[in-house]
C-alpha cells in the first residue's frame, strides 16, 4: 500500500480498487474457460455460474449472460489501455484541477461507454449464433464473416475517424485541456467523452473477438497489448499502419483460400 501511495499519491485506494477490478475481470474470464475445471463442491458458487456461461451456446445462455461476458471482456481489455489517460487526469489533482471523486467519476463515465458497447456486442453475438455464423465459443464458422471483419478492421485503421480518435487517446493532456469541465459531473461527462473516443479507436479491433473466439484468452491478451501500444504516441505512430496491412492480408487470405480449389 505504501508503494502504491508513492506511485499514486493521494489516490492509492482508488487505484487499488481499479487494479483489483481489472484483475478480477481477468480471473472471471479465466474461470469461464470451457477447459477450466473447478474443485469438487464449488459448482454452486459464483465461479460455477461463470463456467456455465460457456457450457453451451450463448444464445441459450441468454442476453444477460452475454452482456456479463462482454462487460468482463471490456473491463479486462479496455480499462488497461486507458490507464495513461487516467494517470494524466490523476496528476492534475496536484494542480487542484481534479480530485479523487472526480477521478472516480471520470473512470465511471469511461466504463459506462464500454458497458453500452457490451450490450450491442452481446446482442450481435446472439443474433449471429442464431443464424449459425458463430459456434458455442463465439467463433465465426463463416470464412466470409471472418474475412469481412478482418478487412473492415484493416480499412478502419486508415480512416480519418480512427486517426482522430487515436490522436486524442495518444495525447490525453491535450484532450483534457480541450474539453475540460469542472466538478464531479464535469468529470463524468469528460469520462463519457473519453470512452466515446476510445470506442471510436478500438471497436473494430474488439469485434475481431468473433474471429478468434469471444472466450479466447490469448486473443484478449494480444488485443489488449496491441491497443495499449497503439495509444502510446511514439509506438502507436509506427504500429497502426502495419497492423492495418497485416489485417488486410489476413482477411483477404481467409476469404480467398476457400475459392482457390475452384480456380484449378
């Protein structure tokens, strides 16, 4: 706790809660893995319920369960990517521009946006599963769908909207100064705006979960690292375009491979 206080003076309890929440989300996602076996007698406890979400089709589990799963994914994957922005806002407390409560309001606003995304993504997953385009692990069964999502994500990497949102994420101090609103309500609105910017930056990459599988921890970890690095100014400037090229090649390959036998 003392080390945390030195790193985050004045807000150590809030940051402890933040990191504990992210760790809890990752732990829950791990417990939900289909191959994860619980000790005897734990079936009626919380982890047993989490595991049951992946026992069958997400369409059978229901919309609330799908929202819970996507909410955990959003917290586990997206909260760490916004940590530099949260830390920048936290540092403003030393200038009396922000407080612990306003920081909590900022983070809450950010997470509310991703909760909204979780509702949309859950609904989309259920519909795609009902049409037979996703299997029980939330992974695409269609080359067209997989390739299409990869190509859309690739093209979006080069769009003006992506560049604008990414620029805001890479320069949080400029973002806060440009849109500053005082007080806890102002911080909440600022968090909503930050969440919207982050959503504009990362939604296409998040939907690639339908290609790798929504319960694929390796994809979640890799995507979190890539999106975090992309938001770092010096690294992101060198990463965004190559990532787009890679995704386009991957998407084109996925679409083209099934057609190759018909060409010969």
